[in-house]
């Protein structure tokens, strides 16, 4: 396993742990008070998520979008004006939907207070791995 693969797997493991903790908190939400606890199995989805994230990031439009975020991220207004990801310039709603999918995958974070989108550690690792990965046929 290459260094890039190990870095990606470490970032994915950390992201999955945060997702599992969030799911655990949701299952114990106050509306369930007095009901039996829900037993959550250990996550087994790393292999499937790994392939999906790398394939998503390997898409040329997605890769260009992620690379364009730079080290500091970009505001949604800047991004919407450019029309990234094959979207029409100014289509903020469609952009928000695409950013939401990338955020759900853990490769970007959206800071709503400052209206910024930034690459996450998992996103950086996935981008580096996708750049050297063999194309999927």
C-alpha cells in the first residue's frame, strides 16, 4: 500500500469515526427517551466508500473544482459567479446541492457563517490519491 493510500485510509477512518459518533448521538436523541437503545453495528462501509470517494474526486470537473478551492477555501458567491462543476454561472442553488453531496462525502466542508467552502483532510488525501490512480474502465 502506497503512502497516499495509507494517508487516504487514515483520513477516511477518522471521517467514518466522526460519522458513526454523530449517528450514535442521533439514535440517542431526546425523542427516543425511555425507549430501548438502538444497537449500531460497527461500520463496514470503508471499502465501498473508499471506491466511491476516489471515483467521485477523479471526475475531471470535481477534481478541478476541489483544486480551485486552494488552501483557504472560497466563498459560495465567488464559486457561483464562476459556474463550476458544469453549472451555469450564478446558479447558487445547484451549486449548493453539488457542494452538499461533496460535503456528505467528507471531501469539503461548508462554513455557513462565513459562506465558505473548503477542502477537508479527506478531500486533500482523496485528490492526491485520485491523481495517481488508474482510470476506471
